[in-house]
C-alpha cells in the first residue's frame, strides 16, 4: 500500500453535462488506447499554448483553464474497468492528451490518481509526461508510490520560436535535473521532442540535449506530429511551416536522426555505443526500469541498432513469437478480418483499428501491424517525409 499521506489541494470544478456534451466526442471519452499505454484524460484544458499540441485535434486548443470531466475516483474506475485494461500488464498514461499533469491546478489530480492506482496494488507501468515545473516536494510524493512502475518523461524541445514554443525550455531542463537527482522509486526520461529541421536540430541544440541526457535514466527522441489541424493553426498565425505536407504519423527526417546519432555516439563504449538513447518511448521506459520492451520492438531489428547490449539481451530473451492459432483466435474475437500472419517482425492483421492492435501488442509483447498501413524499413511508425522511397526490409 502507498505511504503517501499528502492531502490534495482543492480539486478542479467539474464541467456541467451541457459543457461536456459540447466537447468533441473523442475528448469526452476519457480513456483512450495509445501505443505507449491506456491513457486517462479526465482533466482537459491547458494554458501553455504549444503550437504543435495534439489538442488541436480535439478542437479545444482555446480551452486554457483546466477543468475536470469527472472525479479522479470515477476516472480510475473507468480506466481499470476498461475492456482493454489488464492488471499488472497494460501500460498507463496520465493526462497526456489535453493538459499538462504538473500544472499547479492539475498536479493534485495527478498525485491523487497515482495514489488510487498504487493503493490497488497494481504494478503496471504508469507514464506521466510534462514540460512544467517539478519541485523536490513533488519528487517526494512521486517516490512514495510502492507498487506502480512510475516514469516521468520530461518533454524538452529547445525551440526558441515563442509562438511555436511559448514555454521556456529551461523550465523542463530544471525539472529534469530535479527529478533525476531525487529519483528513488520512479524513473525519469529526457523526452527530446519534437525534433524539427532548422528549428531545433542545430549543433548547439543537440549538444545541449546530450548534456541534459546525463540527468536522465534514458533519452528518447522523436519528431513532429503534424496533422491538418496543426497546419491550419500555423497558417492562421503566420508561423513558418515545418513541412510542405502533413502526415498521419510523426515526421522524423533521416538527416535529423543521423545528426542526433552522431552527437550521442560513444564509439569507445562497446556496451553502450550511443548511451541510453532510444527511438521509441516504450524502449526508454523499459530500459529505465531494467525490463524488456513491452511493445516488442525487438522484432524490428533496425530500431535496436543503437540499443545498449545488455538491453538487447533482455529484449531478446523476452521476445517470443505468439502461436498463430492462438493469436488468430484473439484477433478474430476483436473483429479482425482477412488473414492473420505472424512474421519475424510482427503480427499482421486486417480490420482492426489502433486500440485492439495495441491490446494484442501489449498482451503478447510482440508488434501488431495493420496490413493496409505498412511500417517501412528504418522508419518504423514514422511518416515517409524526409526519407528515400520505401524499400523492402
């Protein structure tokens, strides 16, 4: 049981039924399955105004004052009763879609939800992503949870264009150092994102990221999620367009990735030639907790070519292809159509959208892909922008 006795400050007022009904349906549905976990988002609204925020997708970017759709107890009950939730297995994310979990008015809810999960004896991974201020007092609370495997990912971009990134990145840098210096039961990750060519991938930007990586248990880097709604916002506000096209997946050009790899390279260290640097969130989280990747990325070997050797062995030992008959039956029960395959890289299905695919992926610890949306060699899960024409693996 948790020993945390911190009493939450006054919690946020609840939205009325009419206010909730005015929200986009996806925003009113507080539990969403995303690749890094089943995500609980019953707090909506954020004043930070990051130009590329996913809140654009939910038509609530203008909602600056956080509000609650329900109580924390109701939110946690919905999460743990969700059809895709499995105790001790399903990774969980908190408040990563419509607010920042460490904002002063949101933080009491974050701590309360963590306490509610911890007191159930759950050992699931729980991810909290922030770019805001974290104090030593906050760290004491985060250290108090005894069951959940807690990871705090600190988003750092280094972008200095104030209309695109109004939040001073030094705030995130300070929080990262505070979290790392005080970590006992939790782990902290430098979340280097979004990398955008010409905006924050200069030698100076990347050198700063390398320095900050020494204050984290792992570093994960990724690109920009640039959809039509973000492009419309950029155009409306006269912001420089990062790319000519938008994409369904994150955009992380090959050249930018190589610049980061070159900067992090430690050729004299044969055990960790790039240090604890990862392309995927779950890889960094798993490494920080001394576990194999729960997303089964080991099947996509070109993702693993920068991983520490000890982590590769952990993942290799845990990575087992599921039985075809068993996974076919499970996929059919979820609504899959067409042939189900189990290749040396992934389970391949048809007719399943992302949530049931993630359910299979986390259940088997093995990648699960949609045949109609192939993951191309070397850009797994990324947009094709900034890469040469796809080639066969």
